[in-house]
């Protein structure tokens, strides 16, 4: 027999993980009241400001979030930062369950000299700026240099490269912030280098995202010659039954490498593998990044990038760091500083090895900044099952 007393749940974060968790709990058709606490003045998190503005279809998920927010059992608190405006202890006093779902919003840094120079930007700041978030409106992006460098081999790096390489006029019908469009209309960027520490077989590119880069008009694609001569270990790695995505990526890059150059191209995207940044130099702004060439060592599926000592100096006037994100500690919640997550066991927040009754975590703050929005939905569904099981087991205080 289910309890007839409503379960009161507080969710920290009104992004995809927060809304998916709320929706999963509501779909149980149990008596539940939910309050979401969002530190920003707008909800939806990365579904609003983390998606490239020329990918409007991916934002449609926010319509479902709006329906969840309109449910009479849901209350949304905006511009309310947990840890400042309200404490975790206060939430634990007022609610039967508290769910940390606030993502991973701190950029991982390179940790090299010169990273603080003007002209060096995080991928998150570029995404927030191009999507019109108020707190990033005055970020000093300057696209007057002809060469830009992007450190990172994931889809966010491809998003940045695509927006820099596209003719700005083609962005007029996108969701880009008008102020950002006006700045990009003055862009002089002609060459974009995408730098990765490992090889093409180990990159994190998505097949659809890479294919989209290949379909850009008026853009030349240059691919590191290594793509044509993968090592025997790489070939073994991509031959594995689970390496379908890696095989597709390598195949696409080989196609790009074989294309003739377009003489009338307005921009060039260069994929440069087996390089790691070791320093950034400049005066009033960045003007060069130093790279160390690397090689791969280890068994197939577990290769690591090892520096060779050979150096390359790459002039540039604009540099983006796109190597992922990590979570941020909130007072009152345990935090694993090394991993940048709230420690859990089966979505239950733990202190040491012991679950803390009524505290849960889901999404990137629980497992790290990996996975797409669809993964967040599955994750939230599983977390909701755990919360409901604890409710049924009498492990939550009902008010």
C-alpha cells in the first residue's frame, strides 16, 4: 500500500537532469510535491545556453520542461542559489528528499602558462555569449585575428569551429543572440585548428556532428596525415565490435583528407592530432600557443598520449579551451574535489561509504560531465526509482 501523504522533494538545478527527475517522479502517479531551485534567472540549463544556436531543433526539449513546470504539483524558484539564498540544511528541514541536479558548470582548465591572457576563452563562455545569457553579454570576444585554435576533440569543439567557419549571414535565421551575430559579422577568422592530445580513433566527436562539418559550404577541411596511416594498435581498436562510432569518425576524416581544396573557400578547419598545449604567449592578447607532439602507447582500447619532446609553435589570435567541465561544491553536500562530483552510491549521496538519508544526486554532478541530454533522461528515470523505493521502504521522513 502506497503512502497517501505527499512526498515533498526539492531539486537543486532546473536544467535537463532536474526537469527529467521531476517528470519521472510525477509520472509515478503518486502524491508528490516538487520545488526546483535554479540559481540563474532563466531555467533549462544547458538545454537553453549549452546548445549551439544553429541547432534550434535540439532546444525543443524545453517545451516538455515548460509542461512540467506548469504542473500544479511543481514550483519553480528562479534566481535562487542553493548555498547562498537558501541552505542545504534548510532544504533538508523542509523537504523529505533533496536531489542535487545542478550539473557541472566549471570549465576544466589546461593548467599551463598564459591561459589567463585576453583572447583565451572557455567553451562555456562562448556558448553562453552566443546564446545571449545576460551575465556573459560583455565578454570581450574579438574575432579580428585570422587564426583561431580550439583545444579539445569533442562535439563542443566542433560547435565552435562550425560557428566560426560559417558565413555569419547564414546565422541570421538561427537562435544566436543579436549582439553576438553583430560581432561575428565582423569576423576575420580564416583558419581554425582543432587540437587533440590523442589520435582520431580516440576522439570524442559524434558522427552526426562531424558529418555536419563536412557539409559546410565554402570551407576547406585539412586533416592531419596520421589519419591515413593509423598504427596497428589503432586499427585493432577501431575493429572492435563496440567501436562503431570510432570507425565512422575515422572513415569521415579519411574522406575529408582526400578532398581537393576549394580555391574559393572562405575558411579552413584543420584537424591536428597528437598534440598537447604546453604554453600560451602574448602581450595585450594571445598571439601563439606552444604544442608538444605526442605518441600513443598501450594496448588497444587503453592507449595513452605520451609526449615526445618535439615542439610546434602555432601563431593564433584567438584560443578556445574545450576540454570539458567539472562540478562545483555546494555547502552542505559532500564533494569529491578530485573528480568534481558529489559522491554517490546508486544515486544516494554518501559520506564515506554511508548513504545520507534523503539526499540524492543525478546527472553530471553525480557521474561527471559525460553524456547527452538523452542520457540525462535515462539517468533521471533510474534516480526517481531509487527515491520512490526509499519512500516505500520508510527511509524518508514524510511531512
